[in-house]
């Protein structure tokens, strides 16, 4: 018989080891008697003896509270009573102390529920939890990490930023080791570190955030280690974010606000043995007012004088306990006084940390696994292709016959990244055939002069909120060509073309005209609303008699992924179903996983010159063919294809020919349609290039222009094994387009 969940959960959250030791002490004392309750004094002595023995053996255990300045063998009876107050309170649903006879024991119903075997299981569970707790404490050396960062950071700033070992240490190693500490339960805390955003930060840091009140250093309060710019010291701090003062306030008012709030927090929690002044010195040359005004309390560790790991862990535990009290008693407790909490940031990066290029393949594999566990299967490289397409441009079209999983792909991909309909980060907008202008999508001004937002506008408003800026938002326009896309989507397409870098973020021109916003309320909510950089648009389309074709204006601005080739003999893989969770928390990924890194070719040219030149030379040759049918591409398409190729090379997802094959299929072939012989010549020339020289297939252009081309295109007919082509995806599509031209006298990418 297993322990009840109500019992197994008592050790789930561990600020210190006190709970486990108290339960063990109680069980050991109960074993010496046949009573339901035992002397509380004897249990306290067992509790104290455990820590004294461990400390005498030289083992690292929880220190006594800092305010006592004492080892365990120096603790007084009154101090021990005070120490046990918290664990007794936390365990109050299981045990209780009777102050009249000074006894302690389990509640009768709990004791009955446990029985002898359950009591033995609980004892083993407490021992196991203590062992795990102490093991985590033994293997973590915060002292070495702090000293190494201060010793090496100055030299590191003169070295290349990308993939530097100090970046790995602060972003991955230290957060991972902190998460192993038993009092930093990952369920409650998010731990992250930074050496800068694309360049070395003056003040590197790593922070611990209570996810119940904040998930980003841009809001709320958190615990953070801050390194001085000159690396003379590191500060363990309880910090509030640097609130951006309202525009009508001056800098003086902002600092007054910060200092008032700091003082409020100081009065609410103990902050024992922490400095509560403005003498935190992180930046030179008179800078650093933000740090001084916003730091609630701090402990300073000077370089070369960092204390022992025991002392560092004890300090961190004490600060975390103060943080817990503040969060639970003064933020989450509705009966307590509420402090004003506003968006933050000024001295830490206002943008989330980018994901290392080397991590992208494994993240995509985890997304693929999530999709398979849901019972859906997509062709090889489709997930990688979909990701690269979104990364290139935040607008992608999924085309194909009905029922192939276009909408499901968007939903599951978003779901894998923590974006669902429930949290508002995934929105499905069914397009109606009667949509004829942008009002159906964006909104309109009613007769009273109030602006009535459309479904897309509501998502954009939510996505641009400061607290949501790091979250990806997915908008799926379902069956978007039931109405003419150019009619209702034109405003959005135009605004997307105004993307520009401003203060490190991608921003666009306003989507809602000021003439639509008459009331002050509408102006505040919808004014200056562009397309935020964390919003990604995906349209699904069926090409049949009920739909409308796309113009080149739309095709130029999107990658078009086709879903026409279906293998019905794909069955659920039960081994995939058995996996219950991914090895990494994909929901914690920020929007930079998908956001474009380049807007203009100049952004990427210097670092990727050879690849850009090779890709452009290919496009020049293709453009020479397309000019004859007025389907040639401009700079917009060239840049998009180059960006796709660059991302692919950076992330090492496919080889160069495979990647170019997808781009030829998605950016070039959708432009081709017609019935003239010139279209036939273009298709044959493109087919010759797509097949390449190693397949054994010869494409004689002049001969095929005058004669039946079926011996060529039927090599890709159903039931046939197609030849090995240089660009197999494009070759297959070209074969179908060529067949349609020959059999029907007209061809198009969309009709095959």
C-alpha cells in the first residue's frame, strides 16, 4: 500500500531540511513508546542532535538562522523553539503540538491512515529526501563560480562574445546547479543568467524569480546576483525592477517613486544581516542610480574574499525565505496590504536571452516528438522547414488538400511552445467568404464613434503588453483564401513591410489609423498599434473551386508550404505515446526562438557573404528564365531566400541543396502559371536544373518543346520510383505542373 498523496506532498517544497528532520525525530521518538503522543522536548533534542552530529562530522547542513550567529551546539532552548515554529506550522495538517502537556504527535486520523507500514514508509521517504537534499548541498560550489567570473570577465570582454564559455556558465551551468538545490523548487522558481544581449554586458547577472508573480526581469521583484562592472565585488540582492516612469514624470519623480517602494518592502520583511542602503556600487563614472534606488537589500562579496559555500548557501536561503514571505504574505495574500507593482527594467536587458544556435536542432526534435505523441506525422524536414520559414518572415502559408493537417500543424507547433487557446497565445480565425475589406479582421468605428476591434487586433493588443513581450503569439487564419486575400489582408501586408529595428526590437508602422480612434480610451488601447515582433501569422489554404488564387503581392511576402503528398499508411507509434514529457521545458522558450534576426540583407551580409553570393548567383540564373513569363523576383524574394539559407546553415538543419530545394519550391514555383509555350520552356529548364547531372535522366529542352513530355513527367507518377534528383521536392512539383500543362493546356502551382 502506497502512501496517500496528502502525505507524500509534505516534503514537496523544501526551503530547508527542517521538515524532514522533524518528522524523523518524531517517528524515532514514537518507536521508543507505545503512546500516540510523545514529549515535544525529547523530539526537539533529537532534532538538535541530528544537526550537531552532522556539523561535527564536517558535513554541510543547514546553518542556524543568521540572526543567532551560532553553530548548532550553541543554540539555546528558546532559539530552538523559534526555529521549530515554521516547520511545525507547515506540517500542521499532519502533526500538532499540544501546549498544555507539551506533547507532539500525528493527528489520530493521520496515524490511523498510515498504520505501522505507512509510518515505516514515511520514515524511509524522509530519509530519502534528506539524502537528496544533503547531496545537492554537497556538490554545489557557488564560491568557485563567483570567484571565477570576477577573475575572468574582464579578459572575456576582449574576446568574441558568441558561444563564450562564460556565457555558458552564467546562462546554463549556474542556473542548472541552482535548480538542484532543494530550496529552489523549479515548480516555483525560474532561474536565468546573462552576460549580455549580443554584446558583453557591463553588469552580468543571474536571477531567481518566483513564477507566481513574475517570469521576467522586466516585472515584479526577484533575487539577483549582480557583478560590479570592474569585477571588484558581486552583490546578492533582493531587487525590484526599475520602473519606467510615466512620460509626464521626470527622472527625479521616478527615483522618488523607486525609493518609496523600496522603503515599503523593507518594512514588510526581516532582511536580517543585509545592507539596506544605497551603497551598492556597480557602475563607475557616476552611473548606477537605478541600482541604488531599486535595490531593496543586498549582501556584498568582495573579490578574493568570497566566503565559504556554507555561508553563501545560508545567505541565499535567508534571502529566499525573505522573498517567500514577501510573495506569499504581501503579494498573494488578498487580506494583506497590496503594493503597487508596475512593469520594470532599465539596468537589465529589456529583451530576453537569445537561444544558442546549437540548441535549435534539439528543440525542433522535441517539438516533433510532441506532435508525434499527439498522433500526427508530417514528412521529413517539414517541421524544420516550417520553423525556418517563420524565422525568415512572420507570415507563412500552408497550402494543400483538405484534411492533411495544416491547421493541426500550427496548433501543435504552438502548443509545444506553450502557446494555447487557453492562455491566449494561439488564436484560430476562420475566414468568411464575405470578407471584402480590412474591417472584418482589424475592426471598425461604430455609429457612436467607438472603435470595435476585430479578432486580429485583439491579439495584437494583448501581445504588445510589456508582460507578454517575451511570449510567442500565433494567429492561424483558417482557409484564408475563401475571400480575396488582397481585399481584407492588404493593410496588414503593407504594415509588415515597414518592419524596422528600433531600440533593439522589430517594430512596424501603426495598423489602426488615428482617424478610427476618436475617444481617449480607444487612443490609449489601440493607438500606435503595429505588429509586435512576437506575433506570427500562418494562413491555411485549400485550392479548389470555392477559393481564390493568390497574387504575387501575397506570394512575395510569405513562404508557401504544400501539403499534397500523403502517406495514409502512417500509424501511431506507441513508443512515442509512452513518453510523457520533453527533456526540456519548451514553454519557457521566448519569442526570440522565432523572431527574425535580419530585416535587410545588410544585416547578414558581412558574416555570411559567401553563402549570400552563392545563393544570389543561383537566383540570377533562375530569374533569367522567369523574365520571359514576367514571373521574375525582386530584392524582397532574394533577401528572404538568403535569410532562409543563412538560418539553415547556422542551425545545421539540412544541407545546402536540400534547403535551396525547399526555397525553389516555396518562393519560385508558386509564381508560375499560364498556357503559353514560354511557360513550358521555363518548366523544362527548371526541371533540368532540379534533376541535376547525377540522376541518369537527360532533359533535351528543344526536343521536349516540340514533342510529348510524358516520358519525363511520368517518372514521378503514382507507383513509380522517381529518379534521384538534385532538388527532389521541386522536381516532383515541376513534373506535376508540366503534366497539367500538357494535358489541360494550362498550369499553375496551385492546380497540380
